[in-house]
C-alpha cells in the first residue's frame, strides 16, 4: 500500500519518530509541545512509551485510517470516563476529519452501550472541548 515499514521492521527510534509525526498530526504541535515541555525526568519514560507504542506502533498501522481510529478512541475513552483524554481526542477527531455531528453520534452510542451517565459526562466534556477550540480559532 505505502512504503511505510511495519512495526516489526522498524527500529525503536523509527517507531518513535513515526509516532511523533502521527501524534503531532492528530493532536497538533501546540498540544504535543506542551505535553513534552512539562514532562520532566519522571514522566519522560511515559512520553516515550506513549509516542513509540500508542502513536507509532498502533496508530501507525495501516489497517485503519486515522479517522476510524479516532471514532474508536472517542468511544473507548468516553466509556472509561477519562475527561482530559476525551477533550484532546475530540480535537484529534476534528483534525482527522470527523464532524461535530459524527462525534455526537459516537457519544449517543456510548449512552446506549455504556450507560447514560457516561454519555451525559461525555457530552459535557465535548461541549467544553468545542468551546475551547472555537475560542482559539477566534483569536
């Protein structure tokens, strides 16, 4: 399909570099730079793990487009109730081409399969994320 190497063919550094490129594409340079700047020695191994395996190995696989991975992530993160991660992945989903309406549909489905409280919280978080993004765009 492409000339990208698969994870078993990549060195750790190549997987990290691929992960960083995808992470920046999905979440934006500003978010990634801020996360890395406040990382510090204690969190550096976590940043390396997330970038290499989450973004490089998993998001870098060719089996699903980034847009589909965003749909899946929104549902899982909403079910888990991870507010901060849901906010940033809503931004990523928009960056990956999802509309607000499609995000709403994911969160409605969360309500059916994971419970109304999960959907209510997720809608609140989504509205906060949308407001923050719109405020940034207005500046």
